[in-house]
C-alpha cells in the first residue's frame, strides 16, 4: 500500500477538521508514512514553545500539523477550538475562556454539475465537502434535476461540467443546458461564478460545453470570480487545486487568520464524515495491479469481429465494485509505435526512452494542443497552418501523432518530446461480472479497435494492449469507476429490460450474475445485437443456461449481417413493443449500453416511438414519457 | 402398434408416430432465437422436409472455450426428379446460394442440389425462395421415397425423355401427403391444430410411420448406367425398340451403406425382378415400396433397408408379394447390356428425331459437384452468365456433373467463349479425374470419419503422375471416395474405391465392374496418401502392361488375382486378402 502514503497523510489533515478525529490526532501515533511526509514540511512558521501545556510528543506533533496547514485550515482550526469550548462550556471544569472570535454567518455557495460518467459529479461532491468544512453554506445541484432558474437565486456559483458526444453536454444535463442557452434563461446580475470544464484533448471540441457555459453565465450578467479551467483526462490534481483556490476566492475577505467560529454538531453528521463512501479505494491515481486470469477472443473463427473476454483477478483488500460500474485500465502503448515515434523525431530507438513513453505517455492522440505546441516548438508555419479552419479535423481524422512527426519532421530532444506528450489516460470498461459470482475478479469485454490508414496498421491502445500485448498470467493496472447512474434496481423484484449491442452486453452479464447470486425474483429481458449469429453471439452459452434456469426470462437477438436486410436491436424492440409496454407498466427499469452513434441514439428514438404510440400521442408525448422514466431512474444509459 | 409387449421399435419409429405427420416441434424450434439448433428429435423429422441440421466440424474445438454453442447450420437438399432446371430457376438457385448459404451449390450423386451453411434464422426464407422458384425439398431426405433419378439428359433421345417422365411421375405419386411442409415453411394454413392426432389428415401410402428407412428409385437407359441402377432400392431399366421405350426391366434390393467391422451390413447390387410396361411402372414402383414398408425391419435401422429385407425373404417371395398386390404378374426380364457408369464429358448431339429439331448438349465435369468460384476458375459465375442468356437448360447428372442441354448449334461458340473466359475447360486433366467422385464429408457431414471432397482432388493429382508414367492418362478408370462406409459416392461400385476409417486413413477397395454390375473387394486397410500411391503404382503399371484390349481396370485386378471378385453383396466381406 505504498501508494497510499500521501492519502494517509492527507487523512490527518482532513480528519483533523472533524471533532472526533481531532481527538485521534492528539492521542494517536502517526504511522511512519505520515511522519516521513510531515518531516519534509517542518520549520517555516513559528513553532509552539516547548513550555506549551502538552507533552513533548504532542508539541512536536502539533508543530508538524501547524507547519503543513493552509491559512484556511488554521483559521478553521482556531475557530473550531473556540467553538469547542463555547459548546462544552463550564462542563469541562476549566476557567471559561471567551471564544477567540464572534460567530459569523456562513457564506452561501451553489455547486452545480453536469456529468455523464461521474467525473464532474465526484469533483462537485468533493467541493461540497471541502466547502462545508470551510464555513460555506453549500448546496449541490445536479443539472439533471434542476432548471436554470436556480442559478438566479445563487450568490456564489461553482460549475463542474463535462463535454460529451462531439462537443455536447452530458445526456442528463441537456435540458438544463438548452434552458440556459435559450431565451428563457434567467438574469444573473451579480452572481459570482467559476467554471471547471472537464474534457479530453483527443476530441476536437475540447471542453466545448464548459466553454460555452462559462461565456453564457457572463453574458447573463454573472461575474467571473475565477478563470475557467479546462482539464484533460488527468484532471484529478489540477481540479483539487482549482477547487481549493476558488473556494478561497469565495471566502469573504476578512476571514483568513482571524478566526471564525465553526458550528460543530457534536451529536450529528459532522462527526462521522471522515470515510468518503463515493470515493473508491483504487483510482486512476492509485491503481491496483490485477492478474489476467483469462483472455479469450469470444468471436468464432471467421468472424468480422474481435471481442476479448478479460478476467482480472485482484488480490487486494478493499477491491470492490457493483455491476454497472466500470473498471478503468491503465494500458501501455505498442513499443513498436513508441520506437517509430522516437525514430521520427531523430532520437533513434533509445530503449529507455521508448520504454518510458510507451508505459506512461499518450503517443497516439493528435490533439489541437499537441499540434499547437509542436508548431511553437518548431516554429513551423505549415504545422501552425493545421490549426486554421477545419484543417485540423481533416488532418487528424484518421491520423495519429506519429503521422504529424513524419509529415513535418524535426529533431527533438527527449525532454522536448515528453513535454509534448500528455500522460496516458486510462480506458473505461463496463464490468461484465458480479463479485458474488466471481470473488476477487472483475471481467471485462473488450472490443479490439483496429484500422488502417495512410499505409499504417493502427490499433487502439488499451484494446490491443489486451488483444496483442498481454497474455494469461500477465498483469494490468486497473481502478474502479463507480457509476451511480447505471445500477440494478434496489428491489430485486423489479423487472429489468437490458438493451445492448456488441460490447454493450457486458454489464448485463454482471447484472444477471448478481441477481442469480441474490436469488432475486425479478423478470429480466435481454435485447442483444451483433453482426452474425454463428460467430458473434457474445456469451451465448451463458445466456442459454440462464434462459434454462430462469435467471433470464426473455431474450431477443438482432444480427445485422445474417440476411439481406439489416436488422438491429431497435427493430426487435419495435416488434415486441406490446410486451415491452406491459413490462414498463409493471415498473421495469430500462438499460441501454454500448455504442452511442451506432446504437443508443436509435434505441432512444425507438423507445420514444413506442411510448408515443402507447400514449396515443406524438413523438413529443413519447419524449415526455421517456424523460419521466429517466427522472425516476428507470431509464439508464451507459454509452460510449 | 400399441400393444402390451415391450416396444422394441427403433427410436425413430416413435418419433415419427408422435410427430403429427412430420410436424413435431420444428416450428417452435425455428423460433427459439437463443440457439442455432433445433431439438434432437425434430432433426430426425426435419430430414423429411429436405433438410439436415449440421455443425461446422472444423471449428468444434474452439466453440465451448469461446462460450459459443457448436456452429450449427442446415443443409438443404432439393427434390428435382430427373434433375432438370430452367435457366430462370438456375439464377434463382444461384441467388439463394449467395444470400443464405455458403456461396456454393453442391451437385449430388443423386442429381440434385444441396445447400450448406444455412443458419436457422434463414432456413424458412431459403425454403420459401426455393419454392418461389417452383422447386421443393419435400421428401428429399427421410424415411420416404427419395428424389427419383433418371438417365442424364432427357433431351438426348426420345427414350431418355420417357425415362424422365417416369421419374417425375413416380416421384410425384410417392410424395407424402402431409400438410406439414406447407404449414411450417410456406405459412400454409395449419391442417392439424396442435395437439390433435394425425388421424384427421392421413398418409394413404405411408401411414404415420412412413417407411422403415430411406427408399431410392432410379431409371436407366442402356447402354449407359450413369445412375448406377444396381445401387438403389428399386430401378427401372428402359427396354428400347426402334427408339421407343416398350417397357422396363425392374430391379430391386440395391444399396451401398455398411458399417465398418459389422459384416452383417454390406453393400448389395440389386436383383432383377421382372418386366413391366410404362403404364404399369408407377404402380409397380408403389407396390415395391409398400412391401418394403410392411416387411422392412423397424427395430434395427442398420438393417432396415430393402436390401436386407431382400436377403431375408429372397427375390421370389418379394416378387410374389409385389405381384399379389398388383393383381398381375410381372413379365420375364428382357436382355439388357450396360457398359459404363460415368458421364460422357463433352459435346453431344441429340441422337434421334428430325435433323431440324436436333440440339447440342455439353456435359461438363464438376469436381465433386461443388459449384464454387475459385481464383482462375470462376465456373459458378460462368454458369450464371450462361443462364442469363437463357439459351440452354441445365441437367444434373448422378455423377455430380452438369449438362448444358438444348443448345442451338449457333450458340455453341457463345457458350464455349463464356466458359473459356471464366477458365472453365471442357477437357479434364485425366480419365481418372473425369470419372472421380467424392462425397461431401468434412466439415459439414456429421458422419464423416475422414476427409473426402477436400482430399480427393490432391490425391488424384498425385496419381496422375503415375498414370502419366504408365501411359494411362486418358483411360476411363472409375475412382470414388467417401469419408465413411455409408457409401454416398457409391465407392463399392468403383474400380478404385476409398472409404474413410480415420482422419487421413482409408480402406482401399478394388475390382468393381466398369458397368456397375459387380461390387468391389477390400484390398488394403487404413492406408494414407503415400501408402495409397505406393500400393496403386505397381498395379496400374501392370494394368498398362498386361491388360487385354478393352479390358477394364476393375476386371483386370481380378484376372490378375489382386483381389477376388464379389459375386453378390452377402459375399462382400468374404475372400478378403489384405495387401501387405
Ligand atoms: C450429398 C450426398 C453425397 C454427395 O457427395 O453427393 C450425400 C450426403 C449425405 N448422405 Fe448419403 N449422400 C448422397 C448419396 C448417397 C448415396 C448414393 C446414391 O443414393 O446413389 C448413398 C448410397 C446408396 C444407399 O442409399 O445405400 C448414400 C448413403 C447414405 C447413408 C447410408 C444409408 C444406408 O442405409 O446404408 C447415410 C447414413 C444414413 O442414412 O444413416 C447417408 C447420409 C448422408 C448425410 C445426410 C449424412 C447424415 O445423415 O447426417 C450426408 C450429408 C453430407 C453433407 O454435408 O451434405 N447417405 N447417400 C448424396 C446426396 C444424394 C441426394 O441428392 O439425395
Ligand atoms: C463508461 C464507458 C464504458 C465503456 N465500456 C466499454 C466496454 O465495456 N467494452 C469496450 O470495448 N469498450 C468500452 N468503452 C470504450 C473504451 O473505454 C475505449 O474507448 C475503447 O476500448 C477504445 O480504447 P483503445 O485504447 O483501444 O483505443 P484508443 O487508443 O483510445 O483509440 C480510439 C480512437 O482511435 C481512433 N479510431 C478508432 N477507429 C478508427 C478508425 N476506423 N478510423 C480512424 N480513427 C479511428 C478514434 O479517434 C478513437 O477515438 C467504454 C467507454 C466508456 C466511457
Ligand atoms: C463518448 C465520449 C465522448 C466524448 N466527447 C468529448 C468531447 O467532445 N469533448 C471533450 O472535451 N471531451 C469529450 N469526452 C471526454 C469526457 O468529457 C471526459 O471523459 C470527462 O472526464 C467525463 O466527465 P464526466 O464523467 O463528468 O461526464 C468524451 C468522452 C466520451 C466517453
Ligand atoms: S459417405 Fe459418409 S462421410 Fe460421406 S457424405 Fe455420406 S455420410 Fe458423410
């Protein structure tokens, strides 16, 4: 657990901010990791005198704590201690001391987020926690359940927003977004706001939604309290720092060193909010090593598909997930490509360098940012020209970084090269198993991404990492990506309708394994689509067993290329609409997983059509019904 | 059938009995989307509809690991009595091959088409497409009278035409009458509401149990014995006088299939039962079949073919019963003479009729009957292109070959040009190849013990070197191979016969008569490619050197004492002297 040293120390800081754990701080002995970490920070502020009313050890300890505390933390701490005595009063049997400062009203703060896969959401959650500890009266709002008018009531506003599709807002934030952009948007005169945008520089419209919301808030009269920050997939550290800073900005000027009494509820929640339930133990920053227990291409010989069933065995405490969650994989690049890259920039095939970049840098993505840096670095006009108009889109459509270097060759130093590269981001895979069926294992279903362009065979980093560069018994670094918005119904009796094409079937294997293990009685119905029945029926034997045992109640399949006309899942949905509607009437939850462009859009449209027909109304009526289902968490999507 | 004593009947008898005249659970099986298979029992019934459930044996090993069931698919066999299709039909059939099957058409040893690799979800569509082309698959397989073959090319002479008509009449007359076929495949109205009994509808000729086993009828026009008349349960040999068919010699009790190591199973050449007129022929065929229906063994399927009934009761008794049912006696058999069981590859002109009406017919050798485009030889495309011109009919032969028939003299070159363009040559590389047949076997045939269709062409290529050296390149020598002892390519009637025992290993049979009248004899057991060449090389050399003029290879090996002659089926396993 070496990787836990920092978080361990952080615990001391965070926990030091809640009543109970303060006690721990005074009595408990720090673990070596903490000490070693604290050592590095001592002696910048004046330290407690040796004669302070504490044991030498405590003095020493308090010093460490003070040294490494931020002004905010110190102001909070003094306020807290004052509050502590105020609250405990005489009962402590001490000469009563007046509070160091008078209690003051907490600062109102509205934190609003729009999130698809949970990143912006978890940042918002963290911000809320930090804020309430810093005497903010913080409320948190999901754009999914709100109307833009809530913004008008806000005084201080922090927005966490991601971008999806091709520059679109997250699915569940679309209405809010449209409302905000539309004429009906509220006036925001005097609202102080700050926007943090999440995105992926691999996409042409990097952080598009965040950018537009930031502009819009200003246009509506809002006052930009802190500059927007656009973050790539490696957002965690920068986001935390930005949140800290921004909270500082929103903290009334006269706080700071002069203390504010903190209202501590000794009986209530504040006491036990140390462990963070929605923070998984293993994250992209703190991955866990898994052994590849099985690695099988599920497609039969002669298939046009290549879909790998990957069984990851994790022997580590606290490794857990729910069906519906995703597993993050930290892949490694194809060393051959890494070598090509170093060759292309005149660094030959420097073994240690290629190893380094193939392990930890993104060497495939051709982003505006990289091209921009490369242009500046090399001072090449022709490279810079790629940034004009739609030149970038054209050039990068089916090219990668190596093509840029080959097309516009320049010699770079190892340092210049690595500075150009972003860290290699993890890839998410819907977990295809249940821990109840496979203890200590997570199964993934990975579609191999392969294509050829400009005379080069190309492969997706993570998918070919499994398909080509890993074998059974090797290891992979993984983490858990919880997905609150894609989970089995709490009630095992609730019917579920599972719609997925290709790898989109993955979570449903986990769902059925889970329900079988729980002996849940709820009906289940799978709609599965792929190309050819004979070779592409992923997990066919398992579905057959579950149909036989009753764990799966219904199955409908659509194989697009088995017959002259194309047949897709949405057609099966339409054919079975009568029975579908009766399931929905019985409270069924509907799940859609898989490719957004290839399937989810059409499934969505078909569901609207079906609901419209049943409502004897137009498509609008159908849309409304589907929205109701979404709001009731009965229509959940996991699309990519 | 339902009395108290223990039911010793074969499982299939009970399946048929409970099937509501061949319906069983087929329809339900087709609609079960989670599997590409249908119920085991229903696969037995499906045969009567002209289809077999199979699986791709090449990939069996990997499927379970990939969490996939066997790669199930279906074979469809058409019923085309006389084996003639129009150009329009050819185009339709060719389309079906690309749309639903494995992009090949397979000409069978019984002059019809087979499709392979049709998945369950396309089975009904395929059946409907076939029927849309005015063809069907009813009773192409199963315990019924199968497709009736007649001497290839009904257009060659008046007599051939008469033989063709008889084939059609018999086939139609002996068709099952159940509505199951239309109900399941053609959405015809349900004749019997499930689960009612079959009584409502009846099978006048067959009854609810149909026949004990498959039943095959063929019609020959001497001197050609292309249909291998003695290999079938029943046959009619045209007796021709001045170009007119005056009647038929009737044969009964032929069959090929046997089981390795079970000497009570054996191939058998048919006996001649007697003579009948054309007016009587259909009825005679029916009575021969119904006697077998009533006398055939329904407890032991291995022993259920007519040939074993014949062994049990003898020709005389069988004839007497047939005549009793006919109400008249069959005439004494007329003399007949065959000379060849192969096809005469190349151009032929109609042999009789007015000069003005004469047409040309081109017999093409199709390797193992597999119509499949290969680089350099796109014969499937060539036939398609020819069909689109609409200038000929298509006739299938009992040797897996194809005849382009009824071609006007002025169109001959057109046809030849198209063939040339697609790299299809009329001449074959050797007489051995020209007379070679291999059954389907792997990967589709569930009973195959060894390769056949996919192996024979190479083997012949190796043997051709030997033939070259011996100067036998152009001699007609009958060679046939099957992947198991069932004998689908009639190997026991070939001068050189290979029958698969194990992967890569074959039993080698020699000494069958060139005219199809005498069975062969086992000469070597479990021999692979090299051993086969080693064994045959000296024999072929001797044949080239020592044969009498006109002496066929099959007769030579007997005269030379290489194998003993097999006078009758029940002597097939006798006098075997294996080569060292
Ligand atoms: C396609 C064909 C061989 C070919 O390469 O052309 C063929 C193919 C099969 N035959 Fe045959 N038989 C074929 C002509 C024959 C012949 C030759 C003939 O009839 O002239 C025979 C020997 C004559 C006879 O019937 O005795 C023949 C005797 C068998 C037998 C053994 C029957 C017996 O009673 O001994 C079987 C196995 C069985 O029926 O149990 C069999 C079974 C089969 C099956 C259906 C295997 C099965 O039962 O699962 C084969 C399908 C393989 C595939 O993948 O297509 N096939 N089969 C021929 C189709 C003829 C047709 O159009 O109807
Ligand atoms: C929540 C979530 C769940 C997911 N679940 C699964 C899952 O269960 N199974 C699964 O397989 N995937 C899943 N994915 C997708 C997965 O995360 C990866 O995106 C996918 O595996 C590709 O990653 P890679 O590293 O192999 O390819 P990358 O190295 O990321 O390359 C992908 C990129 O290559 C380029 N590219 C790909 N094909 C072409 C082409 N033909 N022409 C030009 N350019 C092309 C595109 O820019 C594309 O974005 C999920 C994604 C998310 C967000
Ligand atoms: C299918 C898909 C499409 C995406 N499209 C974009 C995009 O157009 N622009 C962008 O900057 N980021 C894009 N991203 C990256 C996400 O914004 C990024 O993963 C972000 O961290 C997700 O945050 P969330 O979990 O809060 O939704 C996309 C991601 C996925 C999986
Ligand atoms: S002979 Fe045997 S292997 Fe060949 S097709 Fe017939 S049953 Fe199959």
